[in-house]
C-alpha cells in the first residue's frame, strides 16, 4: 500500500487512500534471427595458412644439340642397341635376333631381306642408327653394315676464330679436334659477337660431347 503525498509550498497533504501500481509482465524471448546484410560476409573456412601455389612450369627437356638440318639427336641415335650374343649353337639364319638374316650361312641364301653383316652382334645390322659404343673388331664402328664408318659430328676442326661476316656463325659447331667413336671431346657452337658492327664469331656453347658412329 502506498500513500500519496502532495507538497504545496510548506504544507504537506497526505491522502490515506491506497492505490496499487501494476506493470504488465514483459517476457524476453529468444532474439530474432538477423539476416546478414550486404556488408556482412559469411565467415571464411578455416585455413592452415598455406597459400595455393601456382602450377609449376613444366620442365623443358633438352633434346640435345640441333643438327644443321634442323633434326635432333633423338631421331638418329640408338641408346640401347644390344650387344654380342652366343651363337655357337645357333642353326637358324638370325642368330642375334635383330630381324636381319645371315644370307652367307648355308641354307640361308634365300632367307630374304638385307644381309646381316654380323649375326653374332645385335648392334650390327643394316639401317642401324648412330651408337654411343666404342669401335671394336670386326666392325670397328661400322654398325650399319655400310662398309664404312660414319661419324655423327663430321666437323672435327670447329673454331669460332676468323672472320665469317657474322652471318654463318650459328652454323659452325662440332668438335675442336678429331674424336674416336664412343670417346668424348670438346664440342662447341659459335654465335655472332654481340654488336651492330661486329663481323666475327665467338663461342656460344662449349661442353664435353660423345662422338657417335654407325
């Protein structure tokens, strides 16, 4: 119960009537969901701190020196050409299994195909490519049965010295001195000396290279 007191000047009037104050109950419910505005972005997924790295460029594979006719060594070189075989008990016409027949063997005269010049060596047969192997008897580096030894790098006196008017420098490449089949030597390629008025060549590439034969 409450009393109402009214103060007028210095006189206080007290009314004995009672009155009650009541207030409506206010119930606080769960907060309404707030929709994200344009500026509210959804939280980003957890990151381990690592950034996505760009794709690494493919490593270029060096096909070897480019020959003067524009071809590469891959088209001319046979890396695994086989080797000697034991043909002591062989009665057939192709004892080394290289798909070429020994037409000089009794009973094989009409076997057909290009004649194999050494039916005990898989490396020796017609149409053979250039090999890394060292020369040895009886073929001595003539792996393609042509009757002569052919070297891949025919220029064995390459030099970048002297005047070539600069235009032919890129076509000068090879060994600086003769190199035997299967052996290594100094191989160079030339280029025009930098400069507008220069007319001579300088070494552009120099390395140890193997002389290949067939």
